[in-house]
């Protein structure tokens, strides 16, 4: 798989986690792709933290409205039944536990659920945006990312970069498999058959428990 | 009371060294003409409170490029390379604030509250130097109110008393900053006369608005 295929593969699997009636917030980059793969028949609404619920597909040339953009400044549409609101309401929705699922990328995730995804000191300091609030407030946190960065593990015993939140991550979905964050540590619950268990363990920087009910990655 | 003001008089209300709150989210809902006029005037040593720093050629980012800020409070600066350069080279102090915390600090500043308690940022660098408060056994960070000398805001429509309505995702920080600033100036896409705005449609009551610049005449 090339990079684009890898990202689509991950996004497709993340989308299966979304349940009928869920309110979902997608981070920028790979997570944004998840909206393309929601299983048919599931009524899922997407929140954009800049101020609306009901993010729709990208607009056609004629549909573009400069006042309707997602939190990554990309033009989007709003679906029937959608609503606009300000940032106080938007983050009331987020912190108040009204978002069912948030999907974010990460630089590092630790086996206790700590996550680092907003800065590399001295190099890249974009800021946390709404990520700290989402990680604290969303009912379920899914990290969607490539398993390693240039061959270096991103799943670690402890994060070395500044944390975005502590004990926040519930599920990690990569091109290698699906990993649950449990009190015992990382548990592989689904395996992409393109990779052996030894390959997945070698790409993981913390002990990886293999679930007794291990399934093939959907 | 008619709150209309000419653009050139509006920018004279901002002085060197002021703290300014500027509405908008990645240049959606930003008062671009007020910004252009401030840049033309050459105001300097400002402290900025804004969700982000836009882009080098759009939104508040143009003011970053013009080196008008000595300090910036924002949740995200990653879309503007010049902010990153000024921050890493020590030219401008940048304080990164979680988005949901920033809007609540502004709300508290305008609404007479002594601060807000949030879990966002606990266990991260955001916690440094701040008071952790325990309420019924749960820990929260105390985030203090923010105020500004001047707020520069955008609305789709204003009436002459400063009642505001919005379109799309432009509400973001525009709805609360006026309350938290000594002087608030709104650039309105359109201005209507007294009685031409239905009270039911008002999103921000004119009590939070001191001056209105008619953007349709610019």
C-alpha cells in the first residue's frame, strides 16, 4: 500500500466504529477521510468545532460559501438538519460529553492512554487547537494513524513529547491492526493479515498483548 | 443611539501597546477591512487574543506578517509560518491556549466571572503555574478571565444599535469578545436601520457593541 492507500485503509476501518446516531468530531488530516466511509444506513452527524453540527461533503464550485468551512479551513457543506453555533456552545458540546466519538491523529500514544499530538518542542509548534478539549470531553477517543513514523514506533510505554491529554485514548487503528488501550496495556484485537504478529510487535514500542479473540482486521 | 463609525475613525480607537481580541476562525468571520486599515495605520506592540493566527495573506495573519504583535494568545498557529518563525526566533511571545479554554476565559472576562474550572489541560504543560482546584473529589484547572482594550469583530449584519446576526460558521469567537473588551468595533457585511432587524433573529445584543463599521460601503 502507498501512503494514500494506507490512509484510506485506516479510515475505512475507523468508520466501522461509528454507530447509528453518533455525533462525531474528526481531526484534520487522515481522520477527515473517515467521513467518506460511514457504512450505509448509519445516521452519523459530524461536528466541526469552529461552530456547526452536520458537516456535509465538499461543495461543488457553485456551492462554495466562504463562511462554511471546516476546522481545517476547507470548504464544506452543511446537511439538512444541521446547525450553526459559536465557540462557547461548540466547546460546551465537546467538554460536556455530548460528542460520542472523536477521531484524532497522534505523534505518540502511551500504553496507559496518554497521547502527544500537538507539538515537537523547538521544531513544530502548531498548537493544540481543540484537541485537549476533545480528548477530555468525548465519550470515546479513537486514534487513527500509521503504526510507525519513518520506522520508529509511535505506540510507546511512555510518551516523550509534551502530552495533549492523560489516560485519554480508548482505541488505536493503524494499517497493522486495531489496538485497545486497557488497564493491562495495549491489546491487539484485530490483525491486518498482511503483517505477522512478530512484525506488529516489532513496530510497537511497548508490550503488545494478543487478544484471545483476535480477529482479522475488517 | 446610532453606533455607526467610519473605518478611519474606528482604527484610531486602537493604540500602540493595546490588547486586542479579534474574531474569526482561520480567517472565517474575521474583520478583514479593520485589519487592513490597522496595518495601513502601522499600529504596533499589540497583544493579540484570537483563536488562531490565520494565514500569511488572510485574516489576522496579515498583522503577524506586519509584525504588529509582541505577544499572542491563540489555540493554533500552525497555518501561519510567520507566527512559527517569530515564536521560534524569540521575536514574538506565543501562549498556546486550548480552544475551549480560550473562549471560556473570554466569556468569563465579559460576564463578570472570576474564572472557569476545566479538566482540559490537566497533566499537560497547560497546567504549569496554574491552580488546581478540587471540587467534590474531582480535579480541575482554574483558568482566569481575559479582557482586552479593544475587540475587532465581524458580523453578517448589524443594525444601527449594534444588534448582530451571523451567517454560517462565522460566529466562533465573535459573539463573546465584545463583552470582554472596553471598546468593541464590529465590521458588518451589511447595516440595517432601526426596526429592520427582527428581535428574534438577534444573536448578539447591541449592548456588547460600541461601534459598527458598514462593510458594504468599503
